[in-house]
């Protein structure tokens, strides 16, 4: 890592810069990507971060989820700074900072660095000059059937067209691959953990569109007549094609349209910067998508329930965190429609559970001990849905303090699940409900309470979330996570996570659980629960048993039925 920093600094004089900025994202701005330049320069493996390498100092900006992890991985070479400090960053001033214009938006640069420093576009990526990771593959994009999507591409294009006409625009540039995937009802293999096709899309107000990618990847789409070759062009033709388009106004997504593409488009069109409307459109799932997600969660719940029973009662050997996460994967693979993880499993025992996005590997993994509290956050991509669930498990009697904290986390979890969405219909308000009981004891957690979840797409999806500053209205059909927690550094971590969706129930608008797996009863202090909370747990576990018990063996069933009780 130090060697790579030294190599990078040697280029500063050549390009007349005082520093260089390296983001976590690639040029598609996806959360998970094959090419991890940030890791090359900092050794940091988290999914969110930006490094700034200066002539004598190095900074790594990341959020509260990675506070401990970033310190461990980057060592003493970097000063770790919370993301909040990157806004109008004044930690360094009057410098010329180099960037790769394909990896940043103008919105980011203006918000983060331009107030006190100058930005210089460097056409060559200086990290690729050190180590060029080959992230390309020729795996082809594939179409989804309407019985999986529930809505045709034409219907989705009509919605985009209406948006363009409303905003008096001729075209929109869809730059987020997940949005292209949703509009065209296609998926791909270009990103770890998510079935994303690395491609972009131009849509006109007349619904005409152009898919921008590599022609080899689109062979199945041509054969199935999802698109025709007239609706496709290679990325190398982008500038030429833009020049041939007729019109005045062009909408670009301020979240994911890079400086590189913005510069090309604005040479011919008047640019209107807005959030791509697809984010909101795809966040509201149709009934087909909800039904398929329910199906995915039944089988995911079976796998997780079998795993919890195994690790608590059948596992008689000393096992480590890697052994545990491998066993969970084996249970998921029993379902033929399971494809792969929706993110890298977090299996943290004891003190490792306090590292919010911990990654166990063979070099650093811990033996799971009888007295440990074990936190397992995992999920799967199925052919008909995406899952994400966290359970905190114990193997012996725990002290009263841990049980009290777990119960306060559980109370927050139940408070979210039982929210009256006619009264509290934005993430900011719901987030307060989740933290209330911990806050009464001056405790808190350094992450949001919930994120949006995609449908056989990204496990983390916006614009909806349950977090301190999110004011997006929670709407019928949205899917979110419900995951309050607490983390005691070098001691333990606690998190309880279900996926929930918004449904209309008569005159009520409320959440309904998708996740079907028991919540650790041996960590609950029933004296801290109200009758309403106890009733909620009873009905939740009754539903879990009703939905998944037929897929369990006799011993697993007997154990699961023990959760269906009033405390």
C-alpha cells in the first residue's frame, strides 16, 4: 500500500497536481464493482469511501459503518475522516487536485472539494497506471419474462416519456445500470452480488431508445428481439451519436452521470440536471414483484432457520466465522433458484460483531466461542427476488446488560414494523422510533435504520430509506430493511434485520414483514417488553412457523414451535 502511494506521488509533478482523489466507485457508479481502485491505494475494502492522496498526507473519507474497519485495514498511513467532513472540505486548501472525470459527477466535485481547491481532469487513471485490474467479461445480458417483472418495457418507457414531456426535454440519459435493467427488463453478470448489466440508455420523448454497451453482451437481446441493432451503439460511438441527435434539452442524472459524459452532451444540448425518475418508479414494486419477493423470502427463511438450529444445537465442533458463513451458503444452495449472495456475508463473533460491515476471511477469522454473541448479516439473489436479513445469536446464558440492550434494539425493531404510515410516512420520522429506546439509555448506532431494497437487483436501493435525514415519502409497494442495532467496540455487536414492504390494509397503510426467521429468544428480557410488543413477537413467530415449517425436519419444527409463545 505504501509503495503504491509512493508510485502515485511520482506522477504529481508530471500532471502538475498537488494531490489525487480516488473514489470507491467505477465509471458506472455502482455500490459493488469489479475494479476496486480504492483498495489498491488504501487497502480499505468497504463499499463507501473516497481517498485523497497529497504530497505528505493521506485522507480516507468513509461513513460510520466503517469507522473501525477502515482504521484496521488502512493502518497508520491514512487519517480517517467521517463523510460529513467531506462537504465543502477545508482540511486542505489552495491545492490543485487531480481526478479521473469518468469517476466523478460535477455535483460531487462542487459539493466536496471546489470551495477551497481547484480540480484538474487527468485523462489517464493514475491508479490503473499502478495496477490495472481487468474487470471486463463477455457474459451476455439476459431478458426477464413478464411473469417475473409484472410490467412491460413499453409501459415503463411510456412513464419516462411522460416525464420528459412534463419537463420539456427531448432526451434523458439513463446512466445507472440498475435503472437500465429495470426499464428494459434485462439483467447481467457485470457486478458482484447484483445481476446488473453494465450499460447505459438514451430515451427520447417519443419512446425511441438507444442501448449503449458492447455488442457481444447484447446477443441474447437481439435474438429474443428485446432490442434491434438500430437501437444499439457501442460506447466508442457515443460522441458521434450525440452529434446526430436532434433536439434542445437533455436530462442527465446528477447522481450517476460522470463529468466525462456531461461534457460530451453539453457540447450539443442544453443540459437539465435532475434525479433520474427511474429511481422512484422502480422503488414502487408491482404485485407480481411483491408476490415473487414473498416466495424468495420463504425459501431464504428456511435456509436461515436451518442454519440457526444447526449452529446452536447440531454443531459440536469448534468452528470459525468462515465455516459458519460457508454452512449458511450451503443451506441457501439447496434451493435451485438461489444464484449467489446479495452482498458479502457478515459473520462476526464476539468483538468482530462490533465491526458493522465486518468481512471474515481465512486469515483473520475468529473461532466462535460458547460465550460469544454471534452477528450474522446475509442475503441472497434468487431468480425471483433479493433478500437481506440479520440475526444475532447466542450459545449460552448472557449477562443482563447484553440482554437489556438486545431487548431495546428489539423494541426499536418492533416500533418500526408497527409504524402507522399515515402518521409517520417519511424515513426521518420512522428512524426516531427505532432509536428511542436506546437513546433513553444514551445509546445509539452509527448507521441508518433501513435502506430500500431492489427486486432481483441491488440490495441497497434509493431513494427510500429509514434514516436521520431522509424525507422521501414512504409509498405503497416500497421495500425497505428494518435493522436497528448496537455495537460495543471490542466487545459485541447486535442487529436485528427484517425486510418489510408497504401495503394498504383497508384504510390503513402499514408495513408487512417479508423476512421469515426466528428472533433469538435467549437474548430477550421480557420484563422490558409491553403487552403489545409481546403480542407482536407471538404473531410474527406464528407466521414464520406457518410459512416455513413444512420445509423443516421434525427436530427443526419442534424447536421452531418453541418460539410461538407468549413471554
